[in-house]
């Protein structure tokens, strides 16, 4: 009885060590990012096609950005090669 109880406690403790998955990007929101997903993978110049009246920020790799969430703000994330990696709200 003691061995099996110890195993259950140890197994439960180890389960807490599994890293959490990164939450998915918010492509819904109120910024309309869902409408521009066809630009993912395109070069940076494709950003000019986006018509968004609210705030928009272009985020380059290693760039410092605020972590506040604004559902109406569009984020365009770029890769090291200057391609659009993701378009999200927030």
C-alpha cells in the first residue's frame, strides 16, 4: 500500500513539471486579423495591402513590445527574412 501511494504522489508531482503549451495567437479579436491571414508567408511589402483603421504595429524579431492587450490593435509579426510570420489582434 505504501509503495503504490508513493508512486501516485510522485507521478502527480512530476506531472506538474510539464511545460505549458504556448496559447494560440488571437486572430479573432476585433481588429480583423482573420481577414488578412492570406498574407502570412508573404514579404514585408505585402503589409501595404492591409487596410486597418485602428492601431497596427509591425513587430520585427528581437524588437521590444509592450505586453498590454488591445483587441482592436493589429500585430504583424515578421521573420528574420522579412516575411510575415503571423497577423494577430492584441
